[in-house]
C-alpha cells in the first residue's frame, strides 16, 4: 500500500489494464509501420528546421515509436515531475492518518489511470516536455493510434505518418531551441497548482455541476473548469495562451512544410479536421468532461495566430515570440494577433 499522495504504480497498472486494444496488425505489418515511422521522424528534421528557422540539437535515438501502455507510463512519469511541488505540500500536512492517505492515494491513482487509458487511444504523438531532471525529453510516436487514424481517414499511410512527424518534430524543436521554454511552462503550472485552495465540498459541487452540464450536451464546461477558483482561471488563461501558441505553431508548420513533401496534405487536413469535430455519444461526453474540446480549439486558434503574424511580419518577425517570456502572447492576443504585433514588434 503506497504512503504517497498518489499511488503511481497503481495508476500505471490501471491505465494499462483499461487501455483499448490497438488495430489488428500482423507481425510484418507492425514491423513495417514501426520502421516507417522511425524513418519519417528522421525525414521531418531538416524541413522543420528550414521552415521554422529554429535550430535544436538532434538525436534520432530520442525519436521513439511506442505502444499505448508505454505512452501511458511516460505520462505518469511526467505527472510525477510537474506535480511534485504540490504533492510535497500535501505530504507535509499532518492532518491525515496513514489509512486515509493510502485510500486517497489509490483513489487518485484510479482516476489518473482511467483518464490516461482513455487518452492513450487518442494521442498520435508527444514530446516529453516534462522529463525528469538530467533526462532529455523524447519524441514519442504512438504507432497503434497513427495506424488506426490513417485507416479511419482512408489516407495514404506514408504521407500521413510524415505529416504527423512534422507536427511532433516542431514541438521537439520548440523546446530544444528555446532554452527557457520548459522551465517557464513548468513554473506556470506550479503557480497554477499553488492556487489550489478549494475544500472538498466546494470542489465536489463544481464537479457535479460540470457532470450534469456535460451529460446534457452542454459545451464549455469541463472537469478542469469545475476545479478552478477565480485566481486559477487567470493563471489558466496564461497556460492556455502558451499551449495555443505551441500547438498552433506545430499545426501551422505541418501544413506549411507539407505541400513540399506530403503530396496528399490537403486531403489529409480536410479529413483530419472533419474527424476532430465529429465526436458524439460517450466519446463526445468524455471529451467535454476532460476539456479536450478546448484543446481542439487551441490548435485552431493558435494556428490562426501564427498564420496571421507570419503573413504580417514574416517568419523572422514571428520568431520574436521565442525571445523571452515577456514576448509570449496573452490569451487575448492569440485571438487578436494584431495587438501582439503592435505590443512586441510595433508593427
């Protein structure tokens, strides 16, 4: 029985047990898909470097093709890193008995494992921005999800895999070329978590309200929203603006680079966006509850911001955004790119 705030091993165990099975592939098909994804990850490096104008040290050994359980375990590790300050604060409290702590740690692990199991069937790739101190983040490509998605879309597998790699390579370059970015993102999350003050009854009331609204098909209310105090909402807006920038930049680049090396990029984008917005039933409910609909908006809003700024001042002007945290756009500036240009570039 764990005496930590979260039973991390149980979270991984539960997540692996609940993670959905991947597509039915033969051994030869699996080997071919993994080999092709490794090759596409390497092929994406030079085009992304050229188009972004950002240079990050590259090590192809850190581009890893993984299955759903491996992605899940990596994210549990990431949670341990980014949540550590808040968890340490909770450990220091002396008002809970060992039994209460153990029960709570298991309950939280069950929740975390269940959520990650669901997400493990959705994520195509991810850069490990929250690696442990001393470790270098890896670029993860979730093979079963990429294969399942390319089949569902009916698109060319080779083109789709390279297109996905362009997106994920852009994330790797963002964090690799901007030395302050990881620390800044982590500090923002820590600041947000430090504002957690809600008591159990108030938090439960908000969560129940979110559940009811989501079950009725309402939009804009998630479990994340339900758990926020007014102060947290302000901090969360800052995090949302940064994530919109990062996701939108990657989405913009995968399409900007795509026409040169991905012949069917227009077809892929059209079908992919249609699938993003087609979730109904239980899947749609889960997306609203977890705030994933908001994440989908981050891609579109962020990409529109990047496109507008690049059209106005070029890629070199846009890259001023990486100069310092003060040059990052606010959530309002994401929606109104001209205000960011006026503030940062006087343009």
